[in-house]
């Protein structure tokens, strides 16, 4: 359960970063941001995998770049459901999806499936080789 709330907060942070960097994206209040992040989590968990399977041939032809268009469409879908998330055009949605994907990926590198922070520890051998 903590993993879900951690990913929800990561999506919220990614949405805020995208809104701060891209002119065509705005979040009207923290409540709307929290709601949009939660709905984005649900959309990415339920609808996105179905769309990815249906568009697999196109995705293979574009070497995976069509996934960015799918992510933008999911973001635009969330903005249609949440009145406080405004995405003015599809190009803003594409750039927003790119920033959200990169931010989420970067933060999820350090979080395991159970919500715990993971890191790589370098192990040094002593001078005797043990």
C-alpha cells in the first residue's frame, strides 16, 4: 500500500514539474494536482496496457517511439476527466508526457516494487581477496 502512495506522489511531482516547465500545461490547485496524479496512476495501470497491446504493430514499426504518443494521449485523457488539469494542445501533451515519463522513470529507479527505497551498494574486497 505504501508503494501505491509513493508512486502517486511521484506522479504528482512529475505533473508539477511538467506544469512548471511547459507553457501549455497548468494545474489549478494542489487538490486538482493530487486528483490528476491519482487518476493518472489508474489510467496507466488499466487503460495504457490495453492500448499498448492494440497498437503493438505501430509501436514495433516506430521502434517504440509511438509509446510517447500513447503516453500523451493518456495525459490528455486525464485532463479531460480532471477539470483542474489544463492541457492546451497535443504538442504540450507530448512534451508533458516526455517530462513525466523521464521524471517518473528517474525516481522509480530508486524505489522497489514494495515501495522501499533501493540502492546499489559497492562491495570492496579486502587486500587478501576474501
